[in-house]
């Protein structure tokens, strides 16, 4: 199963495509001892049925905060959330706590980096999946247990029947991650949120889980958002990618285009700084100078300007608005749309030009 | 020929995690089980493997932070150890320094940056003013402004800055060999690039030899001259980086390289996925430890433990398939040596 | 210093340094930060003020009151609160309550703080030794403290005091013995956790000996948490001390001590109920303040990465 396959499948069914998720002007502010932290600012994106979006960025860029706020998982007394979040047409921001808990786990499910946190150590895997199925569908215990077994088989846990009665600590890291995926998918969610699901896994296990996620997503026709700091993970599973920096999406579009012809200087810098196979070992790496800004004050200008090699006066005066990048082929559908938030977008002429004067 | 800067022979460490009522070892973790490698002066040796393969334990054994059960550690041909007749461990620790993965846990939160860096030189008998001056010089050397950093505490620094301090702390001992245990793994990519550049500058300026332990195969390929691939406490393959990455002889090395996600959309490939998880180093499988997951396993692999065999100049691999007359039906030449399988074969 | 840097490189380094200086303009040491945070916490500050007042009243008692704490007047027995000359009334022997509460604070505060303080030093030493050395030393020290854990603290204090005999010093000794095991256990736990951190490994790799590592790297990180725990024990200790005196195992009459006062005023509970509960109220107020201050200290010292 490769990414290009599913993309062409998605393109074939343009008419059937509908929006699962729509996020408009989402801002998330946390209260802290040292004043407010503007974790996420003016984030806009939409997700079609059967599409996978990767939120890509470095630590503290707001990618996980964005993901968690889609289910309103942040503690309400410390968080100010503004903007619109619509999941299959329902307004999540205005939703009551009761309807919110019905949404969580049923229509929207989430998987985490550390599966041990998602499972209760005193119950078996089978009990926990059964319980979730019963809570959301109200079916009989035997039916729910059969469903749990079916799920474990679907995520390809070997000898699934005996694994139903295993406790979380009795499984290896990779198996636990599969079990968590089974738990998340047990109620056939429309949308799966994955927060760095493979970061804690070993290389040979990571690729197993990524492939599994990709296959299940196509098979079940669900939509998925995956948060990652790893360009490779985004390339392996996602159709679209949104690159985040300092709480904002700075570039968004189809994975193949954004990551092969990045328009934003930060995306360019991030890709250039990532070591990839077959690099010239004698060459120095192209590091981005400096560090991301603190989000303890509201930014009035482009957050990347202080680190940017081509920043001009306009970049230091106001925040650039997202603008469309001409699509690669004319007449492309909405899944091919591409945007960048930069006053001076464009391909990097010579990747070494900047490095040489460091 | 000059002896290698660091030579390790048959290093072993077994941890007893449970004893019987009579105090006999009942459950033993063979964390490091007969590891040998060497690295020439001024070179970088990459050590790769998954969790539980013993790469971090190996680093701690080298420094004698954990006492090895068996094995020899030689620096420039001179053997070090706690046994009479060998050079003392205290000298070994000074000549070899270590940088850990967790930049925060590696710095005492109650000490200023200056005190942390100056601690080692003070222990070695340098005067207070000498060691302070050294701390300032080294901070400058790792790209941190001494004036704004010496009085700070670790929690006030970013991860990348803290790791620079850790590198300065290790350099303060004037080592010849630096053991970098996942030293850049926790850093963001843009910061990681800064620190990797710094490491290569320092290596040149201080004429250092690196032991670079990492699970990131791309970084290891970039920074290393030679590579050691470990699996369940043993070395499965050892050789020059280009040969290992282009012509891996051991099926595990191939699987590991094949599992690396593509870094650009154009290099996306079909991965041949290895089944299962790395097993627990408690009670490792008999014979070749990789055989339960190996796609080429045959009865011989469960019976006999393979020994390292020279497959090409400088490249050694511990697999029955590369050993002549091992009893395995396949031979090295019969399996494709490119790590990427042709696209149509998998699609 | 770095020969690889040309003029351009130097310029970029200068800029980077300027950036770094702006980045962390504000910086304090750890303890300065803790103090700053504590000073900003109104509850802790109120408690500290109350405790400071109590200590000052106890220390300065002879200069603040005209009465002798053990000299009563048969004419003024059991005066009520608000009686002129005796604003907090008098006890069953006509002694001024305010005076006795001030003098009583001397014994009560000392008996509340000193045993915990001594136990803090001894218990930390034991715990750090056990945690750092590990192995048989750990087993020996920790199993010995386990024996003490088998008895409830109150029972243990009474039993030791009973065995040693009544008296101020003996009560202090028994209370100290009661508090060594829990402090040693906490110190052992923290030490074991710190001992396995990478900076201790790094210090060993620098060639530092055990004593240097304990002095520089272990104690600095262990003393704080153990100290917080010890301050929370002061209130327990005060109540236990009062209890011992109440049972006649602590300070002996006619000396003023809050627990003892509570005991003697017991008989007057129906005559002057408000006067009788005054020593109890003092014990409650002081232990509450110590507990709240301990909580404040805990959150002030909890500085995240």
C-alpha cells in the first residue's frame, strides 16, 4: 500500500468527497504563572473524508495543542479557546460536556505516543475494548467481546484470542500500540487523531505501525490527522501536510508538493536541516540559526523573520496572511489546494547560498 | 601499524534480575554478550540498534560506570581495568568522556553552568580560577556566550543549549575519545543540525575520536566512518559506513535500513517489513538471536550461533549465510544486496 | 579561539550572542526563585507572620508580661476572658492565661521543632547513606527503620517516653526517635532517584569520589524535598508533644506547656469553657500554620524545566 495509490483513489471520488472536519480561526491560549501563553493562533484547515493530514513541526510549535483542542481535551479553567471547530457539521466549541463525551471515542478517537497512558493497568485489553464498545453502542457483552476480538485481529496482533485476556504490561511496546489502535477504532470513528503514535517505537516496529495505520485508514475510509516532528512519518502516511511554526500553520498542501518544492523559508530550512540518506558527508548541515520565539506574548510580525535569510522590512511589521500557491495542474480539486503564509515565498535558489556566510 | 584509539574485545555484562532462594542467579539479562569492535584515532564509529540491543550499556561499560563481567578495553594498545597490572580506570575515565541523551538529567539542577563545567577540572586538581577560565573558554567554543551563560541554571536553557553545555562539560576533561550516547536524538531537527555541525568542528579542533550511539540511521550515516550494528547484546555487523549502508550482509542490517522512512517524497519506497518486536534480552533465542524474525532462517540458525566472518575488506558479519559451509542453503551472493527492493516487486 | 571562523563567522557569532542575551534576560538562582515565589504566596506569608509573632511572643515573654507564669493568686481563680488585667482570663490556680500561653509557647515550639530538626539531620544522613551505598548497607538501615514503622507514631512516642521516664529531655529524645524512620525513608527514596540521574554518572566519569558526589550532587538535590517533608512533620510533632505532656510524660507542672495546660484546664471546662480551650486553639493554630507553610514551600520549590 503506497500513498500514491490512495491519492488517486481519493481523486476518483471527488463528488463523494465531503468535509469531515473544518477548523476556522482556531486560537488556544493557556493561563500560566507568567501570564498567557499563545499556544495556537488563527489556525485554519479542513479535512475531507478518507484524507490524512499530517501536522508537522518542532517541539512547542502548537501541533499537539491543535490536535487536542479538536476534542476539547485541554483543562477548561486554564484554557481559552476561540474560533470554530466543526466535526461532520457539529460545532465542537459550543458542544455540551455530555455531547462532547459522546463524540469522544465514538466519532472521533485518539491514539497517543505512549500507549501505557491510554490503558488502565488493572484491566485486560479485552475488558477495556469491550467496555468502550458497550458504552458507545450499548450492545450485549458477548457481542462487544466478539467485536474486541475482531479488532485485535484487524490490527494483526498474533494469537488475538489469547491476547484479549492479557494485561497492558504483558505486551511489548509495538503490540500495545496496536492494541491502542484497536481500542480507538473499535467504534468505527469518522476521524482518528494520532499524536506522535510511533515516536516511542523502534525503527522496525515504527514502519509496521505506520503501514498498519495507512492500510486501516484506507480500508475503513476514515479520516486521520497525525501529529509528528518527523518528515519521514508525514511522507509515509499523509496525503496532505500542514507545517506549523510558533502556533501557526505556515504552509499547507499535498505532501508530495509541499515537501518536494517547499515555498516557505521555514519548511525549506527544516528539510535542509534534516539529515537524509546519501548526504555528502563532508558538507556541513544547513542549520536554521537561533531558536523559535517564546509564545508568552502575542506576535505582531512574522514569527520566523528573526531566523529567516530573506526577511525584509514588511516581514517585521505584520503577520503574513495565507495565500494560495498556484496548483501544479490546472483544475485540481480541493485536496490539491496549496497555501503559504509568507511575504516572500518561493523556492530557495541555492541551498548553499545562506550556509556559506555562517 | 598503529594500534587503534579504542579497541574492545569480547565485552560482557549479564545482569541478574532475580535470584533463587539459595541466591543462585535465576533470571539473567544478557545485556552485552561478547561485543568487540575498534575505532581508529580521529574517526567516528557509529553504533546502531533497537532498544534492548545493549548499545547504551556498552557505552557505560567502556567508561567503567558499570563494571564489565569480562572483556578487554584498550586505548592505543594499553589495556585498562580494575585488575592489577592494568592501567587504572580513573585514567580511562579522563581520556574518555560521555554525553548523554537527556540534556536535563545530565546537569545538576542546583549548580550553575559554570560550576557544572568546572566540576571535573576541579576534581582533577586545577585551581578555582583556572577551571573557571576553562569553563568560559569552552562555553565560547560550543557557541554559547560565556557572559550570559556562566551564572545560569539548567532549567533556564533550551534543550539545544543544555546539550552544548554537556558537550563543554565533557571537553573540560580534555578527553581523546567522546562517547555520544543518543546525544542529539532528543533535539529538534533544526537544533540537531547545529549540534551536529558543532560536533564535527570540535572533532577537528580537538582531534577527537567519537563513539556515536544512535537509533537514527540517517544521522549515523552522515557522521560515522565505521558502523557497528547490534542486536540483543551482540554485534551482528561491523564495517565501513558506505559498505554497510550500500551492501549490508546481515539480514537484520538490511531490515533496519529498509525500515527508515523516506525523507523526501521522491525517495518513497516499498518497505519490506520485519515481523514482530525486538525480543527481550532475558532468555535470548538459542542459536542466532535474530532467527525468529529472520526471513531467511533455517534449522541451522536455531542450533548454532554464527560467528563473525569477514565478508569484504574491513566488513564483518555474523550470519550463517555469509559463512562458507555453515549448513545454510543460501549464500551471500544469492540475496539481493541493495537495500531497496525494485518497486514492482512489492506493489 | 576558534580558528575556523573568518570575519563573517565572527560577525554571525556576535549576533548570535546578542540574541542569546536577549533570550534569557531575566535569571535568578534556584533558591532566589524559590524565595521570590514564596514571597508572592499570600497564604504562606500569613502563616510565616503568625509563626514569627508566636516565636517573638515566646522569646520576649519576660519583658512583655508583668506576671510570673507559675505564680497564681487564689483571689483571681478562673477569671473569664476580658477580665481587666487578665485579658485572656486565669486558670484554676489564678495564673494569668496570656502569660502562661506566651511562656508555654517556649516549651511547645521547642518540643515541636527540635525533635524534627534533629531527626532531619540524623534521618537524612541515614537515608542518604542507605540510598547512595545501596546493597547491604541499604538493607541494614532500612530494615531497622522498618521495625519502628510497625508501631503507630503515638504509641511509639508513649512507649519510649514511658521507658525513659517523664521529663522534657526524655520527651524530646522519644519524639526524635519517632521521626527518624519516616525522614530516613523519604531521604533514601529521593537519594536513590537522584543517584541514577545522568549528572551523577557524569560526575563519576569525571573521577569524583563518593564523598564529593554526595556533597556536591546528592545533598543539593535531596535536602530540599526532605526539608519540605520535615516541615510538614512539625505539626505532628507539636501535637504528639502536647499529648505526651497531657499524659504527664512530658514537661512537669508547674511549668507552662500547651498540652499540659490543656490537661489541667480540663477540670474547668464547665466553669470557663472558652479559657479552657485556649491552649488547644494555640496548638491548632501553630500546627496549621506549619502545615500550610510546608505546602507553600513545596509548590514554590517545584520549578519545572
